[in-house]
């Protein structure tokens, strides 16, 4: 975990498909209230709220109160950790594929 304010690992937070869908929904909107997010799932408000809490603990979601309503928005900066991890393995596989291709070309000669 890169940031000391994070209580939960970002990889752990995005491991669940429901949480990934919540991230997608929040990425497509500036801000969404809990009831609109809940309407996108076949689960209750409490279950969606628990998923949002996990995302919030990982620093991926920010919330604010507007009257009696809680509105959520995406904080994508913690996803950089995942992007960096994937980029490393992208380079790894590209280099290995290049070597494999070179070996196959040498064998053909």
C-alpha cells in the first residue's frame, strides 16, 4: 500500500466484480447518490454500502453528505498502483515474446 491513509489494499478492493462495476459507474459520472448506485445491482442498499466502504478504505471512493443523501465519486489515483504493476508485466511479456519470436526465426533459417 503506497499511501499511509489507505486502510485497505487497492488490489483487494478491486478483486470483487461488484466493486469493479461500482468503479466503472462512478468513472462514468461526476458523482452519484447511493440510491442511484443501488438501483444498478440486484442487492440491497446495505450490501452496496458495504462495497463502497471497502472502496473508500482503499482510497478509491470519496463521499460527501448533501442533506440526507450521501453522494459518491471516484478517486482514480490509487489505481495508478495497478497500472504500474500491469505495465511491468506488459514489458515482461513483450520482451519474452520478442525473444521467442527471435528463436523461432533462427530455427527457420
